[in-house]
C-alpha cells in the first residue's frame, strides 16, 4: 500500500515536505513510500525503464527483505530504515566501488547526525561498536544499478531473531537514542549524491581515505569464505576497483566476492600470512 511519507513514532510528513527539506539535486527528488512491500529492491525493478535516475523506494516494512547472498533481511514495521534507489548512466566505475561508496556515504551521514563513529567491513557491512547495524545490496540490471540499504534504527536486542541476536545491533540498542528515520534518510541521500558524483570524477580516491579510516579488517588477519572455499590471510584493504586485496601463503589475491567471517582475532600475528 502506497501512502504519503509517515513515521508513526515521530509524527507525519508528506512527500512534498520531505522533498523540500532534502538537500539534493537529483537523488530522491522522487520518492515513493509504502507502508509494506515484499522488497524495495523488487519494487524498484518495476521502474527501471519508466523512471529517471534518482528514484527512491522506501518501505516501513518488508515481508521478503533480503541482503547479500539471498539472506533474509529482518524488516519489521517501525524499527528500521529500508530503501532502494535507482542509478543510471553514467556508471563509469566498477560496480564493486558503488557498494563501498554507498557504505562510506551512509557512515558519513550517520556520523553527522548522531555524532558517534561507525565502522565498515568489506564489502558492504556498516558496523556500530563492532556489530552489524546496516548493509548494502547491489543489483545490476542494465541499463541501471539498483542500490538497497537496510539500517537497524530502533530495534531492541530481544526484537532480533535468535540466530542474529549476537551479531546484529541497532542505533537505539547501542546509544539509547530515538532518531527520526526521515531525518536519517535525508542525511543519507544528501551524502550519497555527493559521494556518487565524486566517484564519477575521482574514482576510488573519492572514498579511499574514509573507507580505510573506518575499515575494521584492514591490516588484520581474516578468515574469508567465497562459496565453498575458505581463505585465511592478511587484509590489505580494497583495491582501486573495489575488490579486496588479501595476502595469503600463495601471494596476494584479489577477492571479487565473499564474506569475511572473522578478523583481528586475539593472539594472531599481523603482517604474516597463515
């Protein structure tokens, strides 16, 4: 069900007032809010050819929200920020960089609003005090790139499913702050627009310093899973194309996809491959 923008805990806001307070030129100038959707990613796919770049789909609840590797993204009503946006040409940079850029921009915006530090974990995790608070999902469907962001805002620990309770967290759980999701979304969209535009002109240099300053695995030994294969090595950080540089016993390899399972384990010796 489509409706005007509304955040039930913080009062209401219609789409026109949201747009007036949004400091962007093209990103989010058209935004459609749904009280409930199966998935913001799936909804925005319906508009790839009919809409211009910058369209944003935002849902209060997702019944089939998903993250990377087709994992379910727990998306109850009123507790998180779930949105997808549409990017089109020019998309001149490697797609992996858009995942890193989205995570960097989201962290920058959150830090500006909340005045607390956030961390990042390759390729798409946003962390708060070492636990996952948000994530990024990219789906390339030529001629477009769909970028999804999920952020745990007001969850309490007992709200999370038992299987992720010790891994995930929320802004409220870590800080006690109750923050408007509309305010967060405005800040994130403004930072995303600036970051995407800088990415086009500067490439990896536009985000390299900010990524490395927040990267929880850089210069640490990590365990990484890619499909059925598990690698152990020393994380050197992202390469200019967004792939992960991993120093292993067989030399430096580029990891195009995968999941870092463990990092900075106590007692591991740095600067030495397993």
